[in-house]
C-alpha cells in the first residue's frame, strides 16, 4: 500500500485511513469476504452495531477513569448490594 501521498495531507486522517484499510484487510482474511459479501438481516446489523457501540463506551470510560485517577469500584454492583441489605 503506497501511503506517501496521504501522509503529506493530514497526518491524523492519513493514519485513520491506513488503520481502517488494515482492519478491513484483516477482516477479509479472518471472515473470508467483505462487507459486500455479508448478507445479514438489518436487525442483525443493528445488533452488531449496538454491541460495538457499547464496547466503545466501555473503552472510553476506562480511559476517562485512567486520566482522572478515578479508582472507585463498580458503583452498580455496590448500589445493588446496598439495596439487597
């Protein structure tokens, strides 16, 4: 893949595009096809997208906690244990 022209434009966008293409190529290799070849139902696509979005929020929350020094435990678990008592 020739990326020399892309790197001259916008380094951030170039890196995102390169990463995206690499991920696409890995997906093709892993799943044996492309998104064009995948014929899931619309509902299945929505479910997959929701799961990806939930994972994304978990990753962002972890990073936020690392950046802010928040080392509190799982509040939902803690609150549910208080309710049971």
